[in-house]
C-alpha cells in the first residue's frame, strides 16, 4: 500500500444489518425505528443509525485491504445526509500519508449514495501490527 492509492467498495444497508445493529446495541430512538416519527421531522423514512457506517469502515479495514495485520487507531466521521434502509452506498478511501516510524497509514474517505451525493466523510488511521 502506498500514498495516493484509492480503494472503492459497495455497501447496502440491508434489513439484516439494520436489525442486527438494533439487536446488538438496543438503540431504538424513534428517528431510527418509527417511520411516522422520522417523516414528521422532515425525513423520507427511518434514518439508519450512523454507526452502521462505522461498521462498514471496520469491515473495509479488516476484510478489503490487502494486508490483514492492521488495527484501527483513530476514526472520525461527519454525517452529511441521512442514510435509509436499502440504500446502496459507494465507499471510497484514499491513503493520504504513511508514517514509517510508527507503521501507520492515514486515510480519508467518503460514502456516496446512488445519486452520487456524499452522505458521510472522514478520516481513519490504521497501524500495522509488526
């Protein structure tokens, strides 16, 4: 892996992902679970939990990168637009820097919906386990 490399992966917010998140964390905020409530607040439906996207990042780091001996050291996310059930998201991550002295890679990333609009963006840092 080297600076400037980009990686792209597709994710879909499935019923299984949504229900699994609720089952694991018991976050039943009405914005996420009550269609009528979410629509009364101006959304087109239930808004998915933002931390589902963090789970997608974890999957990407652990399963999609060409190295497996890594751990996430730092992660930030800014939510730009709501994500809904069954949304198809394109995740793009780019290596911005590599720090040889501490074996760490810094990435910037974003998620886009099928309309090409960014729904979230941020940075994460991974360290190689040496």
